[in-house]
């Protein structure tokens, strides 16, 4: 019979493997067995959540920027959702909506935390803001929030226009955000027809390379978008 310390060490190792090979990955029948094993072992599940949250929020800069925002509750729900997806082939429950009042420290809380989670899970992130000027400013703020996280600053890309060489370089950087399950980045776009179409085209290309790949979608100023006729 294994002692308590032995069980703890085994849970730590199993949690690391589950995070590395299953959490955040597209559905695969092989991973269903891992899901069922973790689901049936409460201590192991808790270890997975503990390790995941610790890594996502390991940046002192991000923690400080979040202030008193309860990021643990948000991460509990989000990480549990990705855990459930491992055992689920398809269905409406593949979508989870997280909302809340984050006016205070809202960029760090509402965008910085999920952006860090995307880097941790290797899941691309798409952020939609209200207008071009707001989006350009937001992109720079978001870059500062990557410090100490698994999301690289150079992989936070504004999806606006550009002509000639500059436009081609931007297109290449946008594609880099979605270049496969071993790397993720963040695409920041304004809620304009042109930029949304560009994002959809990039996502379609990503899903051809990574069938069933997950995406984190964040709507900045979501209440404003829902209230306006054009949105």
C-alpha cells in the first residue's frame, strides 16, 4: 500500500503529464482515458488545478496589475471547462461564457489573466475591442502584461491594416499567432468588418492545420458592443 507522501508525489507527476499532453488540446480519443482517470481522483484533479493556476499567475507583474480581482474563481471555471472538453467530442457545452464587472483593473483582470492562460494552455487568443484607436492602445497595454507569463510580447499582434511590405509583415505575424498547438499568441482586432473578416480567415486556416483546436475569444467593452445597433 502506497504511503501518503508517495501518493502526493505520484499526483504531482500525473498532474504535470495531464497538463502537458491533454489540457487545452483538441479532442482525442486517447485523452479520454486520462480525463476519466483525473475525473475519478479528486486529489489529482485538485493538483492539476493548483499547478495550472500557479503557473498562469506566476508573474508578480500580472498579480499586481490585477489588484483585488478574484482571478482564482475565474481560472477555476475556465480550467474546469478545458478539463471537461478533453472528455467531450462535440456539443454546445464546448462553449463557455465568462462575464463579470471588471471595470477596476479591467485590462489585467479581463484580458491579462485569460491571455496568460492561453499561453499556458497553448491556445490562441482573439481580443475584439470597440474601435481602431482603442485597439491600438489596448495592444500596447496587453504587451506590458505578458511580462513573466508564458505569452511572449512579440506574439501579441494588432490585426489592423497596412500596405506593401509593412502589410505583408503584419500578415505573417498574425499567422504566427495561430501557427499550431505548440505555440499560441494573441490577436487584437477592432470590431470592424475588415478586421473581423481577417480574423475569421486566420481562424479557418488554423482549424485546417489543427482540427478541433480551441480558441479563447475576449470581447473588450462587451456591454457597449451589445448595446449598439451596428454591433
